[in-house]
C-alpha cells in the first residue's frame, strides 16, 4: 500500500504550484487554472485521508465530489467575470486592473 | 407730485436685476427690458419736472443710520439742478440704449452690456437725487464701478483691461479726497446734508481744505488736470458707453457735485479760485492735445476734458447757471459726436483719422449729424454750444476775470480748430485708404438725428437756472457774442486751409516740431506718472511678491513636501495589484503556520 506521505507530498506540491501560479501569473485564465490546482490539492488530501483513516462511510470521497462540483461552478463564475472584465478593459492581464490604486 | 422722484432710479435698477439674472435666457430681449426701464425713468423724470412748478425741496423716505447721535435719512432732493440732470440722463440714456442695439449687435455679452448700462443709469439717477453726501458717495462709487466694468467690457483686449484699472485707480484718488472732505465737513459742522451747506460755519483753513478735497473728488470723476489721464484711455470701451458715461453724464457728475456744493465754494474764495484755475488748465491743456491726436475717439475724449474744464472754470468764476447750462448743452452735442464717431468707426473699422477721408459721400446721415455736432461744440451761432459758451464768457467778463475770459476764448479757438480738423480729415477730401464704408442701421441713425435736433435747439430752451444769468448780463455784451463767433469761425477756416487745402509750408511744420512732439506725448504727463507713481509701486509689488513667493510660500511648500515624502514611502505598499496583496496574505499565512507549529 502506498504510504500516506506520498499523497500528502503530491498534494503539497500541487498546492504550492497553485499558490505560485495565483501569485505570479499575469493572465487571468492562468490564475483561474491555478486556483483549480489548489482545489485539487485539497481533493487529493480528502480522498487519501478517507482511505487511510479507515472510515467506512466514504465521507471524504463524498466531500471531494462536492468540491469538484463546486469548483466547476466557481470556475464558471470566474470565467464569466473574466469575460466581463475583458469586454470592459480589452485585456486579460492583471497589471491593467489597478483600479484600487487610482 | 414731487415725492415720486425716488422711483426714477428704481426702474433701471429693476432692469439691471432682470438682465443680470435672466440675461442668458432673454438674449436680445434684454435690450428691450433696458430700453423700457429707461423710458419709464424718462416719463417719471418728466412728471417730476412738471411737479417742479409746485415748489421744490427735499423729502425723506425714512431713517437710515445714526452717526454720532445724528440721524441720517434716505433723503431725496428735487430742484432744477436735479431735474435737469434727471432729464439729461434718462433722455440721453434712452437714445444711447437704442443706438446700442445696433452698435452691440451680435456681441457675445449682449445682455450683460445692457445690464451694466441699466445699473449705471440707476446709480447716476440716484446720485443726482441724493440730498446728502453719504448717499451721493455710494452712487458715486456705483457709477465708478459701472464705468470700470464698461471700459473693460471687451476684456479679451489687454488694453481695455489696463484702461479700466487706470480709470478705477485714478478716480479712486479723487474719491478718497471726497470722502475725507465730507468727513471733515461732518466732524466740524455736523452735517451731511447739502441744504445745510449755505449756513455751515467752521474753523477757516479746515473748511477751505474740505471744499478743495470735495473738489478733488470732482476732479477725479470729471477728469480734470492732474487726474485727467484715465479718460483718453477709457475710450477702449464700446463707443456708446463713451458717449453716455464718458461724455454726457458720469464725467459731468464732478461738475454737478461742485454745483451742488456751490454755497460752500462761494463762502471760501480760495477753493473757488482753485476750481477756476484747475478748470482753466484742463480746458487749455486738453484742447491743445486734441489738436494733434489722430484717434477719433481720443480727440473726443480730450475735447470732453476741455469742455468739462470750461464748466469748472464757469463755476469757479461764480457762474452757477453758466456752468450747469454748458453741462446740459455739452451732454447733448458731445453724446451726439461720440455716437457719430461710433457710427463712423462702425462703417470704416478703424479709429485713425489719417486713414479716413471723403466719408461724406457714403455716410450722408452720419456726416450731416456729425457736422451739426461739430458746429455745436465749436460754438457757431445758433447751435447749442454757442449759447452756453457765450454764457460762460459773459460771466467771466462780468465777474472781472479777464484772464479766464481769455482762456475761454483761446480754448474755443482751439476747440473750433481741432473739430474743423476732424471733419475736414474724416468727412471731406479724398479717401486715404481703400475702405468700403456703409451707412449704419436705422437703430443707430435715428438717435443721431434726434440728438442733432437737440444739439441745434437746446440752446434756445435754456436751463431752468439760466434766466437769472441772462437778466444781469445786459445788452452791452453783444460784442462778446461777436468775438466768440469770430474766433470760432476763423479757427474753422484756418483748419480748412491747413488740412483740406494743405496750406501749411513744410518750414513752419519743422519749426513747430518740438511743440508737436510735446503735444502728441500729452505733455509727458503719462510718462511722468509712470516714473513717479507706477514704477516705484510696481517695484514695491514685485518685492512683496518675491517675499510672498519665496518665504511665505516656501514655508508652506516645505511642510507639504515633508508630508509628501513621508507618504511617498508609505504609498509604495499600496500597489493596487491584487496579486501583491495576495502574496502578503500567503506569506502571513505561512508565518502563522510556522508559529503555530513551533508551539
């Protein structure tokens, strides 16, 4: 049986990649994809811990499915926002949206 | 009937309020509002004139102030002098408003112009109705303000702005004198009322000083030497304004003031002598400058100074009726001349008389009325100016002032000469440049015709004050009429030969070059004032400005710069990029996790 550490390492790696992507990507779509990575990192954890903690009701897997569904909905909303922003500003690069500074 | 007089200035005041608030909406209807108000004033003035036969005096509308325990009332005075001024202001004002509808047509500040003129008329009518110095001073400043506003009316032109400031500051010097004079009068005699002036008594040198200071105010307003410098520059304003304010009415306010305070001046011979001397200097000086001036409006301006000088001189030699009579006739023919000048400028688009010439053939109406005005000003029988100038000459002679008599004769010679020069250069001869003149519209020519009728006949009517002067003049003064006629006619003939026939040898021209230079530089008075007053004042201002700029502003800017440099550091943290905030958030989360794990 694959040790739990592998899964958590994999999950941590995905999470850090996601965080890195969110912080450094200039493209809004890239940021959205990075957020998906973070969510999936959480999902791996949920599924792995469900298996190793030996719970028989599969609560972790159910929760992971929920997260997948909600992530899909969230990315739809995110994409809609991006399209709205793009229509206004003719740009998908975050450095063009510094309205908070003005 | 008498106590309706205070409604006379209210009608133009109403027009002013309407035009200043709703002017943008009214557009060209604002002229109709102003003209209607002016006609209202004229009708009321005529009513007041009719009421004059039932006696005259002053009446109070109510108490205004209490100064040193003495009540000051809103007093209205109604007597022949006031009524004469009321009629002049409202009648000429109405004509000039009608003229302005043509002259100002298409101006971007059309309604504003009529608002100012209405305010001016209101102030001027209030000025002549005031029965005390305080109300007079308020209206006096009111007309000064309107004069300033209207001189600088085309404020896109720097020269107009400069002229407005010059007029305002110069008259203010005189106004300060007037204020001090009336305060001296109040604190020594305890009265602001004109009707008390005949009986006031006070310590001697002080009272003479008060009279002279009051005359200083008149000097500023009536552009008498040495405060005459503003009037020629005031010609930057619209010509209709020059006709109403700077020829017929406002500049006559100084003469009116001296006439109103006449008992005070009579009681103090030195003050009266000052009036006569200043008047004589102004009359001669301005007339001589007018001979060499080439700007048609400036010729008129110097002519106005000169004629106002004659009025002052007439008052100074004791001729109250002569001075006020000349004020009246002058108001008509000088307004006429200015409006003619305006019509000529409107037609040819230049003010330089050297470029005009031969306009008689194209501008028939304007030219005819121009000639009538010229004859009236030059004092040719039987036009208006003849009678009033004759009156001044008779007064000067009867009161044994042969020098002033000579001054008046010399001035009338110069007057006839420069007016002759003007009409021969402008109306006759050959055109000296390729202008395409066109006659002005009816709204401009009709007032000209009406005024020229008055310039012809107003001399016969005589002012309400005139009769007494005529009686004592006697029959043996006909030689004076003859002398003044001969002088004026010969001057016009001289002008004819010199300017139309070119009958002036070059040798004579070169011999008088020094004199010509002196005159064309206006006796270097402007340069003198510039050197004595303007330059040091400007230097002081520059020093004050530099102190203000470097020290006061420097301190304020230092504080601001400090605050800015500190906030500049703090500002760096606020980049406005969501990712930067997110980074800090993530780092913060990491720190918290590390901290939690350690414990």
